[in-house]
C-alpha cells in the first residue's frame, strides 16, 4: 500500500499507460495505411495508353468531318433540286398562253410573263402598281356596282379573296381588248401575295358580235323576202281569178310561193335560235 501511495510509482504507472496507448495507436494507424495501400494496388489500371487516346480522338474528328461532308452534299443536292424546280416553273409560266401577273405584299408587280406584257401593252410592268397598269378600267358583277379593277385587286390582296371579272381593257396605244381577270391570293414567305391570271376573249367577243350582225342581216333579208313572196302570191291569186286558162299557171305560182316561204321560215327559225344563243353567251 505504501508502494502504491508513492508518487514516483504513480508517475511511472501513468507513463507506462501512455506508452501503451501510443503503441496501440501506432499499430492501428499502420494497419490502416497498409489497408489503403492494398486497396490502391487492387484498383484497375487505366485502359489504353496515351497513343490509344489520341487515335480515338482522331477517329471521332474524322467521323465528324465525314458527317459534315455528307450534310453539305445533301444541302447542295436540295439546292440544285430547288433551283431546277424554280427554272421549270419559270419556263412553264413564261410559255403559258394566258397572262400571269405576280403582285407582292407591297402592292407592286414582281413578275409578269410574255403573254401578260403583250395583252396589257407594257414592255415591262415590273415594279408598277395596279393603279398605273389598269388606270380607269372598270369591272362589274351581278351583285355589285361597277368598280375600278385596281381597287378590286388591292382588296383581293388585302383580304385574300378569290375573284373573277370581265372587262374591256384599253392599252396605252388605244387598242381595246376583252379580258377576263382571275385573282388568286397566295402566301409567299409568310406574306400575302396575289396572282392575276389574264385570259383574252377579244376574238371570242368579236366573233359573237359578228354572229349578231349576221343574224340581224339574215332577219332583215328574210323580212324582205316574205314581203316579195306576199306580193307574188297576190299576183298569182289575181291571175287564177282572171281566167280559166291562167288558173293552172296561178296555181303553180302559188304553190312555188308557199314552198319558198316555208324554206325562208325554216331558215329564219334556225338562225333566230343561233342569235339567241350568241346573245346569251
């Protein structure tokens, strides 16, 4: 007991305990370090060498270049097809027998084929407005009063309304043409546009007028023939009543007169129907 109560013994015991604790801690730390080293050694080595990584990168770059080249070829092919389609469309429009005017969203003519230039009497109406081209040309329909053709074109472009009009158009040289205007609204590059199709009916109208004049002439001629036949019939009846010897001659004149009158009546009836059909057209 005295030994345990000795301060020197107590100090020595504490020193021994501290030494043991440090020793145990050192062992534990050493084992932890060994375990870490073993785990590091067990990790898989990186795949491939730096040369392999460079080769893979070059392969990716080459693939991207190939894809870019193919994309450029596809775009070039699409541009060639679009250009070919535009050329075909332009060739078809240029050779159409009817006139074609393309009016842009700004109200000015952007394109006109040869037929339109010939019908309207302009060497090049490009950049012109409907007011400058059609001036005082008026149109009429069954449901509206006569209106300016230029105003109808502007309204169709603004409201996207399809319409068709007939009108007599006078060119700058004073030549009059009977034309049919068909307005077709379009959407080009998300903007409103208008195609004006022009059909020439001048020859048809001239032929209709000639038929009407011919029918009037035929009707007048038939009227005069009927008057003459009426006089001949009266004379034939007088001859028949004058004497027995001339009765046969009068009968023949009367019969022939009736036959001619019948033929004239049939001729007049046939051409009257043609006149009515021409007037209706």
